[in-house]
């Protein structure tokens, strides 16, 4: 199994000439967009102001003020240079990394252009991006557990919604820790339903996921209308308070963005590390991935395929439950009907964009969170782009990645197939 | 294992799954519905304060209260979806058309509620027959409704005979386009249509929010809602108010017939079903899998788009951002319930329409939130998808392994 993953990673290292050219052209197009889209519409004396500390932070950093146009030109030159090198020689296995770099330069140029003549709270933007990334990344982790073992989980949304409901109800009745506990438990219970339907009864996994999604929407709205809306004391769970990490939170700029949050944000970072070790450096991870890639081979080696899947799906459910708890205990402190609003599906998208990999999913979650955060700021920036289009970005890039335009993701090979022992 | 092999294997397991569903006998279907209704009633009972109060008095009173809740719930469901029998009889004997119309209004309203379900259910069922999972009906409904509302508001002074079909066509075309993208991506790149249709759903939602806040929105309204459509684009109603029954229902039935005819009476349909059943055989026989997938997704999207058009032209006469309430996901349930057969879909859609309409009454009189029907639908879907659960509960015998008769029959048709 380890061998096959080595082989597959080698396959991704190979960049076909056609793709090399495409990427070069993409880089150049970005450079041209900066020139003809941004530079031209910026006056030569315009200044961009980036505020470098978010509101409510004691760590005051001086604002970053610079002339917009020269910076935009530099960014465009960098993109063009990278594009030219890519066309001429190619970056080989670094191509995808470079795509990320160029995309980053492009986003920077967009921000410089958008805030030319005004000021933009960059730190606030990034801080919100980190917060918005939490349910997406944790949802993606839930997906990773399930799909790495070969079970599609489109029910992340339903699990999160149910967990959010439990967190609000039991958080109000007992305390937030009990709310968190029941949220995770409800995620596990729904995951058990998913597992029984998909593994034991061999129901198509998309159908079992749909069952859970419809059920979760129905039961939470039903109970909420029946109880929470009539008794507001049942829907007042409180939330986890912000905890500044001593020392780290005082780092200028980065401190308030990364180290001044409630525990869900720290949990996201910790889980990223834990999942990476778990999946890629332990025997358990190797076995789980084996079951997801080639269950028959795993079975031959004495791994109990269905048991492995049950365990993975249940952990995935716990993860979705934790993510759902965030909506209430980490964010607003109360439950509203259908409050997850499709975040579970964006989590699924983050998992795909992150190539079924914890670190990648964190990156994807952050990127999607950033898009979300930026969309809410667009109105302030007076950029002639409707924020709804920016909100579409996560879905569009997922489709592009899935289509293999910018490097095909590698889903677990046995995803979606029930295992039948011969 | 190469990618193409994997793809084939996946579609293979899918067709086995569909085959399982098909073997699922009528008994299981009926028992699934009954069980779903029973569990739904039970949920209504355990969440009722009266029941707990009665149990406080005595055990027998508690049991009695449970039955009262059951009775009230299903009475409300029945009178809400069909009408009050005594009223209907009284109205018919009085002979007044107005009274008859009023007493039968709940029944026709159920048909109105069932209409979008028929379209959306057909959309999903058509995909199932070709081995495709169209989870994107919801998004296709939205873009269909957007295109329809555009045609229905911007063309003025057209005769209804032209305007209505044109508005319907616009909805179908937009839905078809929305379905074509995931279909094309699936056929050309192998990208899984489930993920892509989900993504297209959310793109459609954002698009509709954008358009309804902008060009399609009513400038006189603070909320994102379109202007009312031109009267010439209304799908005509058959009866006077409050009866909202309109011609869309018959359009839906016509579509069901067309889907049936396409799938089972044409060479083309045979090709589509073969691709769904056994892509290897289809490829070997020289059928184009790419073309089948794209065509199916276009038709499927068009049917879903018609559901949106139907709601705009027949019921709401305008379009708000929250107009479709989960038809997309529910239609997956009813396509399975209807065995992915057009007739089955129509019956399942009628069931869902009656449930949905009855639930409104249930909310008003029995105080049971309407969302209970989503729970009901989820339960029915689970029981249908896993017939083994029903067989275990009711101790039914496993069906004997059948001979592969359908394959033989269809071969004759070729």
C-alpha cells in the first residue's frame, strides 16, 4: 500500500508539456489582468492603507501605507516573470506550488487595488478568515476519515446541523462542556446510521447520506419549532470564551490573527497535526488508507475491512459533531433553523481541494474562509465585483480541481463501494 | 487498477443497487410508507406535552393520549390533504358549485403541491436509469425559475398561447444547461457528478441571490423578490379561487409519459438504459457513453428546470430567494420510492404532495411543526433503500433470487 502511494505521488510529479504551457499561460493571464484590470484603473498618486491589527487587539502595529501603483506593477512583473519561466523551462514538480504563489500574488494585487484610496483592515480580514475556516476544515476532516476508509460521506451537513442543535439544547440545559459532548455524540450516532446503512445493508452511500441530511434538517427544524422557539431559555447555551495564548498572542500582526481565539480554532490546528500523523505515520493510518484504496488486498493481509470502515466513519461523525458544535458554542451561542447553511458541503469541497489530506484541507478551508471573509468586505472596498460572485469561488475552484484542469486530485480508489468478502 | 476499470466497477455496483431496488417488492414499498408514518406519529407523540401530562395521571391515560395524538395528527393530515368528508358530501348534495369547489380545495391543493415533485422526481429518476446521480435538482429548479421569471416579466403584451410555452421552455433550457455542465464534466473528465451537482446547487443559490437583488429584483420591494410576472404567462387555473389547481399538473403528467416513452419505447431510451445497466456492454455495442451521459443530464436538468418554471407560472407568480424548499433532495427520495419508473414517480410524488399539503393543516390544527414530513420522508427513504430493515421488522422472507428476466425482455426490444 505504501508502495502504491509512492507510485501515485510520482505520477503527480510528472507535468505534461501541455499542462506546463497551460500553467504558464495562466500565470501570464494573471499578470495581464493586474496590468489591464488593476493598474490602469488606479491613479498614479493613490495610496493603499493596510491596517495591521484587528479591532479589540492590544498589540498595536503601525498601519502599512504605500503607493498603490508601483506595488501593483511589482506584483504584475513577478507574475509575468514566473509565467515566462514556466513557459520557457517549467517548474517541474513545483508547478502546483507556484500556482499557489501566483494566485497569492494575484489576491494581494486585488487587495491593493481594491483598497487604493481607502484603507483595509488586513488583519481583521485574515482573522475572520481563520474563524470562518473552522467549520469548513473540521467538516473536511470528517470527510477525510470516512473517505480514506472508502465511505462517501455527503452527510457532513446533516451531522453538523444535528450537532449544533444538541450543543444548543444541552448546552443550555447543563453546561457548554456537556453541550459539546452531546454534539460529538450526536455526530457519532448519525455516523453509525450512515455506517450501518452503507456497510451492513450496502445501501448506496449517496442515498444513506441523503437520508441523514433530510432527516437532520427535518428533526432539528421540528424540535426547534416545537421547543426552542417557545422556550428561549432552552436556546441560550453560551459559548467558549476567547483564550489568548500567553506570549504567542503578543506577536505583532500574527498574534491576534492566529492566537487570540476560542478553543475551536486551536483545535482545528491541533487536529491538522494529529490527523497528519495518524494517517501517514501510524500503522492505523496505513491500514485505513489501504482499506480505502484496495479493500481486497487489505483483507488478504488480514485487515478487517468492515470493522476499519465502521471505526473510521464513527470518528468522522465525531469530527462532524465537533464541527457542528462550533456553530453554537464557538460562534453565536444559539441554534437557528438550518444554520449550517451548506457549510458541510463546502467542507466536502475543502476536502477535495485539499486532496483528501489534512494539511491540504486546512489550506483549502483557510482559502474558502478567506473568500467568505473577503466577500463580506467587498462592499466597503467599492470594488465593481458583486460579493455573490466571490461567494461562488469555493464551489467553482472545487469543480475546476475535480475536472483536473489544475492537477487532478487523487480520491481513495475504493470510495463508494461496499465491500463484499468473497 | 486503471481509472477506466474503476469507473466501470463503480457504475457496475450502482446498477446492482438499482437492480436491488427494482426487485424490492410492492409489499416492502407499502410497509416502508406505513412504517414511516407510524414512526412519524410516534415522534409527534413523544414530543407532545399532553402525553407526558397524561402519563403523570396514569399509564392507561398515557396510552390513550398517545392514541389521541396519533388520531389528531393523521386526521389533520387527511383533512388537510383531501378535505373534510362530511363537508364534501354536504357540498355535493347541496349542488352548489362554489361549495363543492371549496370543499375539494384541499384535494386539488395537494395536486398542486405534487406537481413540482413530479417534475423533480422524473429528473432524478431519469438520471438513476442511466446510472447518474443528479443531486443538483435543487439548483436546476432555481436557474429554471430564474430564466422563467425573466421571460415571464420582460416580455409584455404577448398572447398567453405563446408566452406560457416560451416561459416554460426558458425554464427547461436553463435547467438543462445547469445539468449539462456536470454531465459534460463527468463524461469528459470523469469528475463525479454528485460533487459537481452539489457545487452547482450553491452556485445557483448565489446566482439567484445576486439576480434577485439586482436586475431581476422588484425595485419597489426591500426583500429580494422578483416583480410579479405578466398575466399572459400564468399557467391557467381550472377553478375559481381559493382553488389553485392549474394546467402545470397536466404538463407534469405529459412529461411523465414522455419520459416513459423515451426510456422504454425508443431505441434511444434503450441505449440510455443499457449505459446505466452495463456500460461495458453499451460501449461494446458501439453506443456512445459520453453522449448518453450528457444527454441524460441535459434532460434531467430540463425536467428539474420545469419544476421551477411550474412553480413560478402556476403558483407563486413571482420568485423569491427561498421559494424552493428542498424539492431537490426530496425528489431523490421519491425517485427511489417510485422505483425510478415514471408511473412510480407520479404515484410517489402524489404521496409526497398529499403529505406536504396535509402537514400544513397538521401544523395549524394539531400544532405539529411541518418539518415532521422531512423526518417522515427520510424514514421512508431509509426503509426503501434498505429493504432488509423492513424485512427484518416484519419478518418477511427474502425474495427468491430471480432469473435475469429484464435483460432478456429488453433484448427482444432491440
